[in-house]
């Protein structure tokens, strides 16, 4: 039997990003698939258009915890992608309804470091203390940068369709520009899986490995995709999540 699942999107996206993966989980498991909830950060997806200027990181986590409770989930697997790695550690311990966590190519900044500082302003490898970018973010047009970041394992048509969806969802600014008080010690009490995307053009695999160690993942899975496995290989990702979400008889 599968656990309930709550899935949280990354930066610049919304709960809609999980549609293909949720469909794959339900197809693979049929009636065995339990409640699956696609969460939305304030300002994203079903919460798009909200004024989030007054929301800090703690307020976002409280709202998501209430969303999980309102949906009636219990003993659930909490799944996050990319920037959601900044939310999962606190949310997993804030909500008693979460039993396990799965980090899909997620970031995990050091204490005292904003997400923006973690990414840096240069290209990959230019600064050993920051992740960097696949192209120079200071001189590359945004759409070209996004194509390199998100779409390196998509066809041209898939990339065009995906890029057309970006730009309408925005996390509260405080989550990326202001928050620095990261802590992973308590979250290590919740069993965690880290999914490394081997062709990720945003978070190189070596950085993903570093983040997996930082959060204390007890299992690591690898998938041969770019940064968006929920789009490009939803069945492969669904199989990984199902395995970690299965409750032994």
C-alpha cells in the first residue's frame, strides 16, 4: 500500500508541474494509490496573483502545514523539487502528518546563506562556494538562460511549451532573498530520499550529492534526466517515489 503524498514545486513553478507524475503514479498503482496533493506556495499555481510581500519563510511553512491538514493526509510522503528543498526540512517536522520526505534535485543552502547567494552570479565552477549557472546570468537573455537551465533534455517543442508556462508563478521574495536561518539537524529524524538528476543543468550532480549529505538522506536514487524529471520522465520518477512511499505489509 502507498502512503499519502504531498508534492511541492520549485521556484517559478506551481503545483501544476506534478500533473504528469501524479497521473503516472495513479496509472502504475491503480486503486492502491492513496491521497495525492499538489501543494502551491503562496503566489503560485492555484494561489497565483496573491500579494505575498508580507510573507516570510515561516508563514509559508505554516500555510502549507494547514493545507496538508485540510486535505486529510496522514503518514504521508512529502516530496519537493528544486527550491522546495528550502521548505521540506521545516515542514516535515512542523507537520505530524509527514512520515517521510523525498528531495527531487533540491537545493539545501548553508546556514547564513540566502538561496541567491548559494547560486552566485557566475557560471558553474567559477566559484567553489556557489553553484553557478549554465550560462552567464549577467549577459544571457532570460529566456535563453531558462532554456539552458530547464530544457536540456526536452525536444524543441517540449521546451517551447514548458517555457510558455513560466513567468506566471512567483515565490514570496523573502524565501529566496532574505531567509538564511537554515537548519537540517531536526529534519534528519524524518527518513529522507534524495533523487539526483544526472543531466541537471541548474544543480550539477556533485552539488546535489553535497545537498543530499547536508540533509542527511538515508537513500539516494539517480535518474538520467535534466532538472525537470516530473516533465520529461514522469514514469521513472513515479517508480522511485512509489518505492519510497510503499508501506510494508
